[in-house]
C-alpha cells in the first residue's frame, strides 16, 4: 500500500493528496522537515547516509524526511527522529527556526536542544550508517569538502543564523 501525503499550494494551504513517491503536479508542493539536535556543548548531531544509497551516498546531514497526510510539521519531525535514529525529541526543547522552499517542496527547519547519548541512538539501517556530534567549525570543514547533503546545507544556514542571533558570540 502506498503512503499518502498532503499537497500544498504555494501559500502552503493543503489542497489535495497524492502518493508519496509519485511526481508532484505542477504548482503543488509537499512538506519535508529537518531536525537539528543541539547538545549543551554547542555541537550539532549529524547522520550519515548509507554507502548503498543511490543519492548522496556516504554524505552527512540532518535527521528528517517527508510529512505524511494529516501530519503537522512537528509530528513529522518527531516521527522521522524516532524512525531514523530511535530518539524521541521533546517538544518543549524544539523551535521551528525557519522554512525554505525548493521546487515542489517546503522544508521546515527544527532546532531541538537536547542532549542525546550516541550510544542510545538506534540507527535505521536503510537510512543511517553512522552518527556524530560536530561543532559548527567541523561542519564548515565538511561542507568545504562536499561531505554535507545540499538540502542539509540550506537548512543548516537557517539554523546557524538563528543560533547566532539567540546565542551571540557562541556560534561565530
């Protein structure tokens, strides 16, 4: 049975539904979420895609994915975190820091300020092969070497601008 998603107009109003893997009709969009965990040391959680993936194999990025029909952005974020890394994010630690749009897709960028022990992470093997905590400096190095997934870079820019505004001098 195929998964059903909500389809949005450019004003982000739900106007239809479709199959998850089907082409998105012209003028419509789907919703995806990015979850960026920040620990108390100022490090950001990254996950690595498996080397068997057809797209962005062995590259690093955020936790996240597409919203299903009827899901809010937050519910999609929480579900994706549980599915991909076995961690339940706490809503009281979460902030929607921004949104960006690419062709036929809205991306909501979530900051989750939550310490997560790497030993507690349960990786979904077809989605994640490794995880690490990385400083913004380390992420900049990884970006310079083409190791970060492009859509993750877009979300990361929104995230880091937010962090620099909220925590002056900590994320320079």
